[in-house]
């Protein structure tokens, strides 16, 4: 309204008040509120649809049956000539590293350094952008 006439905020507010005063008070027809409330009461509420899980039910069933099958298989397979069971055999195939060798690995150190830098960047951006948003800049 005030864009083409270049009114100040106070002048635009006064013009709007004058517009409302010139048209008078509008009254709703008799019984309008009752009719609206009746329509609201008669309207049916939509049925609540349960949210779908992130992982479908069939995946849980297949995973559970697979895990159960693996446990039964590992406990029923006869032991080999070495006298160790299948669980011990599977565990013996896993590589074991000393904690000192793992922590001094260049890949672990680079990953930890990158993680620290990214966390510092995130914290810095949250502080600068968060204060800018709160102050309205």
C-alpha cells in the first residue's frame, strides 16, 4: 500500500486505521458461530497412521533367523582334529593387534587429527553463525 506512495511507517499505519474507521464495524450473521462449531463437531478425525520403522519388519525377521541359524550351526558342528570348537576356530582367524601398534598407526593419527579439526570448525561456525542469528544480523 505504501510502496507506490512512499509513505513512512507512521503515515502507513494512520492510513490503515483511517481505512478501517471508514468502513465501520463488521458483524457476523446471527448463528454463524453455532454453525461453525456444529461443522467442527461433525467432522471426522483422520485415522492415525502409525509411522513406518527405519528398518522393515521382514529385515528384522530374516536377521533374527539368520543369527539363530548361525548360533545353532556353530554349536552343533563337530569339533575338528585340533580339539577346538567352531567358535574358537572363527575367533582364531581374526587378526589381533596390540593397542600400542593401533594407536601409533599413521591412519589413526590422521583420522583423529581430522576429527579434531572438523569439531573445532563446527564449534567455531556455531558460535559465529549462532550469535549472528540471535543478534539479527
